[in-house]
């Protein structure tokens, strides 16, 4: 079946421009995560959506970052006024919710969007 | 807050040799622990997970990991390395709290090279 799909796969933008990154999770998965992967830094948690609950935004690095999830499916991560330090691979993952606690469900990752800010 | 430390950003082994990738975690409550693998130009995929059942966990491709609470470790091993095991490996932890589990926190990764 289809996995997590992210678009675009690569994005080059000029410093100061806004960018939107898209994630299509696996159908039926209620949990959706955004992570940022920088060279030598591992994966940095950004934001988490679970069903209709308020998203966990505790990982967003600044107010230039925001995300929404429409209709409990597709998610868009927006970065405003991009800076060079925003250059990274942005990974989206989804998972089914198991019982009352969904975080321990395995995450299914997309291939990421490589963002380069020049 | 929970955290993960992976010792060694790069490990190199000969084909057929033992693979040992180290992971230590910090958590104030019982953790859930995971190993993910990222092959070149591919997304991350789950290797194995520990969620408070058996302390020795077996995963895909012959990998296994042992949860040792006294050492706060969850090291990943494979008895005999194969060329196809060359990849980046990430250890991750989630805290099992009464209010729910926390998002996965990942280590910085260990790149495994396998030499013929």
C-alpha cells in the first residue's frame, strides 16, 4: 500500500522567503509527526497531531514555524521568513493510534523534503 | 525530559564481524525504546522496539537489542555483519507517563560501515 508521501522532495529558496512543505500520511493513521534532520544532529521533534486533539507544538524552534492538518489527513508545515539555519531535511511520519496511548506505535516515515536556504 | 546518547557517530566493522551500536537513555519514568534504520536515500524504518515486555527484543534482519534498566542502556547487536547492513541507525526513547506517552526523542545517529 501507499506509504507516507512528502512533497516537494527538494526545495531551494532564498533567505527571507516563505515555504510550505506537504505531507500525506498513510490512510487511516490518526497520528502525524514532523521532525527535522540536520547533518550530525539526529532528528529533532517539531510538532505532533493526534486526531482532533490540540497539537503538541513543543518542538517548534520559533514562531516562524507553524503547521496545520486539514480534515485529519494532509498536513502542511510552513516556515516564514526562512533563514539559512533552517536548511535541513524535514521528515513527516504517521502512525495508527493503539489504545489510549498512541506514541509507542511504530512511526512510518516519508522520504523527507530537503530544504536549502541560500 | 528524556534524552538519548549514541556513543560513536561512525562505526566500521568487517563483513561477518559482530555489530554493536551503543545507546544510553535518560528517563524519569519507564521508557519505550526504539531502534530505527535509514538506508542511503531512503526513509527511516523501524528495526525493533521495547515496550516493557521481554527485555531482549528481536528485530528485522537479524538485529536484536537488550533493555538493561540498571545500565540505562539499549544497545543494538547483530552477530554477523552483512554488506547490506551499511546504514544510519537511530536510537529513540518515548516516556510512558500517566498523561500519555511523549513524542519520540531520537539520538544523533550512528553510521555503520561494513568492510568487505
